[in-house]
């Protein structure tokens, strides 16, 4: 069964301190998470001075890449359910001396986006949110004229043998990702919320980047 919000919070409280280290361990199996993050951030096409919201920001592993795009004059808002993950994010922000990053403890399902924003991004988080469809709808409405929404996440790879899928379930389960979530399909919601959506599959189809844009 998919974890409840309380279950996810408890899990991520346990994972928070070592999260960045464990995320790097996936490199051992060729999972180039930093490259996927950079690709997702590039797809937002942000400019200096832009406002960007990250849903399920965790410890802030995307912040450096986002900040490089929006510069000192932009605004970055990180939203997450788990206090301990946000504490790690706050340590990163303080260590780097970033002044334009706001951290908000909230359930994405209840978060009110500031408007207008130039970008909304979520990486490896949206599938964990049962109300992801409503989150994508609200995110898409919050975008300004040139705004884009980018989702980087896991999905069930179509052509993989079941045993390989089960292996990946084993190694992603410590983060609440399991086959119980396979019927959540954020990329489909992106297609219904945006007239322009491009989808790129990575890591043999286990990961995708969906980029949504309006025709404004
Ligand atoms: C796998 S981590 C990903 C963190 C970060 N985005 C990254 O790429 O490293 C999933 C994050 O989603 C957060 N999360 C789960 N459910 C959420 C919800 N309903 N609202 C906001 N954040 C949520 C968790 O607290 C956790 O920090």
C-alpha cells in the first residue's frame, strides 16, 4: 500500500540527514541523478529575476542549479511536507549564504502558489502526493506568460522484465517509492493541463522529464 502522509513524513525524517549521500549512491548503478536534475532545470528556461517554485524540494538538491538561472534577483520557493528535509535545505541555504530562497513547510495539496511564477518544478516527489493532479492544475494556473512546469519523476518502465522492476522497487522503497504508486501518472495530467507538453525518457524509461507550456 502507498504510504500515508504521516508515513511519508516519518520515513523522510529518518532519511533526511543522510539523504544527499544516499542519493549519490545511485550513481553506482549508472543513475545519473545530478545530470537529470540539470536537464530538468534547463527545461524550465528560467531567466535572471524569475520566480520559481519547487514542490517537494527535500534537502534542496536542485537549488544550486535553479539559483544559477534566476541569479541574485530571482526568487526561489521550496515547499515540502517534512520538517527534517527542510532543516537540511535550510542548512544548505545558510551555508551558501543565499538570500533569495524561501522554505515553506506545507503539504503540496494545500499549498497556494504565488502568482505569477515563471517556473514550477518537482523532482522525484509528485508521484508521492495523492492529489498530484490538483497540484499540477494549480501549478499550471500560477504560471505567467512564458512560464513552464517541469516534472522529473519515476514511472513504471514499459519494456523492462518484471524481475528488474522488482529490483528497482527494492532500492527505491526506502524513499517510499513502490509499485503501489504505478497508477499515479503525473505526465498524463501534464498533457491535460498544458497544450504543449514534451516528455523525455531517461534511464531506459524508469525516469521521465515532462515539460509543460501554455500557448500565451
Ligand atoms: C524523494 S524526495 C525528493 C526530494 C527532492 N525533490 C529531490 O529531488 O531530491 C521526496 C520529497 O517529497 C516530499 N513530499 C512527500 N509528500 C509531499 C507532499 N504531500 N507535499 C510536499 N512534499 C511532499 C518528502 O518530504 C520528500 O522531501
